C-alpha cells in the first residue's frame, strides 16, 4: 500500500465514519434519553434515500429535493412517536422491540409498494460532480469531501446544542434522571417527541446525502442499523461524544479491514466491540 492509496482509504474511512455518526447520534439520543430501542432506525435511512431519489427525479434538482425531504422525515418521526411509541415508555423493552421490528416490516413493504423493488441511483449533483487528481492514477471525489464537511458541521452543531444550550442541559439531565426532569416542570412528552423527530431527521438526512454515493435498494437500512448499534455500544449509550469517536473507529476499521484482510472484514467491527467491552463494559464515553 503506497502513501497515496493509504491516504484515499483514510479519507474513505473518515467519510464513512462521519456518515455513521449522523445515524448513530440519533440512535443514541433516542435510546439514551427516551429508553426506546428503535429497530426501525435503519429503515429511516432507507426512506431518506428513496425520498431524495424520487424528488430529484420529479424536480430535477437534488438540493431542492433535500429541502423538501427533510420536513417530510421530521413529520414521519413525529407521527411514529405520537401514534406508536407514546404508550410504550413505561413498558418493558420487549414491547418496544416487537413494535419497532413491526415498523421495519411495514416501512419496507411501504417502500416496495410506493417505489418498487428495483435498484436506483442518484447522480452526483453539481457543482460537486468532479474529482481531485491526487496522483497520476488516483482521484478522489469532491462530493465525498463535501459530505465529510457537512457531517463535521452537523457534528459541531449537535455538540454545541448538547453542551452549551438550555435544551442541551435538559437533554443531558433527561439522560440521567427523566423523573427528576419531569418533576421540575419540564414537559417530557414534548421533549421526547422533539428528540425522536430530530433523530429520525438526522438518519434520513444521512440517507439523502449518501444517495449519490451508494445504490438505493430495498432493505438498504438493515445492515447499517446493525453497524450503528455497534457504534452506540462502543461509544457508550446516550453519549454523543461516544457516538462520534465510535463511528470514526468503526468507519476506519471497516474501510481498512476490507482492503487489508477482506476475508475477515465482516468480523472486524464485532471483534473491536468485544475488545472495548472487555476493557470498558459501558462503552468508551458512557
């Protein structure tokens, strides 16, 4: 592996890790604060990708498609939380698992009814449909660099909100003691609706900006869900900082594992998770 090829894989790992962070941050907030095991989280990633593909096809503009798709994703999260999850907060996690697993089946079938079972792709939007020439034989996509920049900017915004705003104080307090937060007069139900809607929007947005980089296919969110659960467990449940560094670690491990040890690539992230849990049973930044 020469230096230029190593640099490309490093960028690929960083880009994949940052994309995982967008998905895992919503997952860790939903579970860490609401106590909801949302198995349908990956389906939101798929819905985001299909929404932007459909709207881009109809409108002819990728950026306009994203602007319309984000409010749709927020509305979907609000509807799911109000209609289905609101009655499960004080029940056993088994009920949550059964309900959200059922939502996976419903959303996957809805996707097939609305958009069919074909594989689709979204063209890389202008002005990012170009490549940087790294060496005579190696190029790197400008759009991938753009995705990294967007994910880093959102990570900064999420960190600032969590650490330096009143809403962030309430969210962090809710992660520690939800009953005390409610006892202080804060409307926890509204907080839960907000968190779930934002978590769904982050995941769907990740699917939207990833659409030009990957094939859009039925069930595409199932594998990403498993990877994001690994990220959340490694980083520590409820920790945004943990989700960020866990996602970067898994992104790098997946990318370099596929290049260096392809026969064991599918096992690498689980071996890393096992190693972390042996040393830090609650995750790196619990």
